[in-house]
């Protein structure tokens, strides 16, 4: 019988591959089905998430070790899991090979056992650094290709990150390495409803409401269970704070989160707005995501949830004092917590996203009154989704000014997702 932790990790990989599932959503279900807790649950989590993060590197190694063309996807999933144990985890070679052979027998059929055994024995002959030297393109002649294989990112993503770093492009290897590190769990104390002192962990460096947990289940924290606090990356908190802190002229009673799902930023904004006597409209165009926003805002009496297409808003121009546009984007700034996302996104996705982003920002600028502020944000550092969107929209609005330089966070520098935001104000 295969080890339950390895079975759970395989089930996650299979769901990601066959159902376009999100690993962080299917993993808890897999842990429950295989009755895993404690160290076994931690092992399964690292095996599944680590394999997905390093998939590009491992596929290059596996392809080098194969002697007969392609293998079926279910066999490749087994080989990836075995390779991660050999090259990315503290699992002895004999244990990694034998347990993965057992997994192959159960999940990919007895006929795959010999192939899995042979390939993994070949993989075990070298460590990860040695394999990278063997399978990655030459760093001198193809630096982007080398980094793509060495750090397991699609080539086009590496190129976009290099472009976004600009004069700091020498930091690219460190950035890519940071994307492959599991992120810490960060909690947020919603002001007026909880304090950081109630939350376990160390205070975050940038957000006055954040706490970085050292371990444990965040759902077991009373303030989180009661909705007075939540799980929210520090970068996401900073976007909400940027909107709340932006100076404006005149009234400050009507706030809008135009793209609120799943509701983390809206919940923080509602708490801050309540302390100022302001009302928050949290809008989400998709009904199932609007339900998530309602849950996040439970207990926030100064808020309401609407289900409106932000491209065609129902509110009159100038209806709001503050507007947040956390626009739909590629999500390439959150690869630490969404390891499968890097393999799903394609350059063509930007062709659909960028026009949507520009339209939403334009709508937000119409909805804010003169003297009011708009924050445009994405969880992506890709220039086409960030500074280029802002520049294009401002080119059509001569009554808008930037209040501060645009801000780009980085995992390797700030320990956050790679959030971007720009603070804009309608001229009075």
C-alpha cells in the first residue's frame, strides 16, 4: 500500500492537472480524505506544493532520464513527486524510490513500476544543483532560459519580471528563488474589532495591522474564527491602507471597492471606514465571489455588497469619495501561494486582461468625485498590467493627478506578494 501522505499529494497534482483546480483549495480536502494531521499533513503539503513549484525544473530532469519518449500524464505526476523527494526534500534515496514505486503501482498501474523505478534511480545519482548544470541552457548564451529552468518559471514570465525590475534586473535570480519559497501565514487585525495583541506571531514590518504567524492553524485563532481578524498577505493590507491614507479634498463618507472578491481588502476597508463614520460599497460582479465578500464583511454594519459589472456601473458619476480598483490580473505576483498559476498563464491572457483593466480604471475615475481619490492595484508586477495601464488611462484624463510615485512590492525585498498600486486624484 502506498503511503497516505504521498497518495494525498498525488491526488492534489491530479486535480490540478485534470480539473484546473487550485492546489490550496483541494489540498485540505485531500488531507481530510486520507486522515492526515500533524507531521504527515505537513509532509503531504510540502510534497504537493513543492512539486508544483519546481515542476519546470523536474520535467527537464525527467525528460533527460527517459529513454523512450513521452510518458502518460499520470505517470509523469508520479515521477514529479518522486523527483521532488529526491532533489527538494530530506528524504533518503531508497525511501523516496521505494515509496514512489508503491505509489505508481496504485495510481498509474503495475506496468509503470519498472519505468518509475529506473527513472528515479537515475535522478538519485545527482543533486539538484548538479542536475541544473546538466539540463538548463547555458547561462552565458541564454541567461533567461537558464533562469527559467533553474528556478522553474516559464521563460516568458522570467522575461516579464526582468523587464519589470528595470535597472534592478540583477536581482532577478533572487526574486525567482523567493517565488519558490512557501509564504508565511499573515493575519490582519481589523481595527475597531480586534488588535494585533490578540493575534499569535510577530508584528509585520510594513502594515500596522499585520501579524506573521510562526505556525498553527489560523482558523483556530478566536479573532479569526469570529471574523474580527482574517488571513491577508501584508501586501494586500498595504493596498487597502493606501486608499484609506490618500489625502482628499472635502467629504469622506462614501467608499467603493469596485472589484471586491474574495473580500479581504473590503473587510479591512470597512473596519477603517467605520472608525471614520464612512460607508463602504463592496462590489463583485460574480455572484459566487460576492458570497465570499458577504462572509468577509459579516458584522460590518457600515457596508453593503453589490453585484454589478464594474465596466458598466449603475452609480452616478462622482458618487464616491474613495474608490479601489483591485483589477483582475494575471496573478503573477502571488506565485508563492499559488504554485500552479505559473504553468497556466500565457502571454495571450494579457491581451484580454489589459483592456479590462483600463476600462475598470476609467470607470473608477468617473465614479469618484472631483477632489476624491482612486487606487488602482494588481497582484502582478507585469508592466503591461501596472504602469502602462495607468499611463494609458491618464492619457485620456486631463483632470487626474498622481498623488505619489507608483509602488511595486517584491517577495524577495518585502516578503509580500508582488503587489502594485497607483494613487490618483480627480482634480477639483
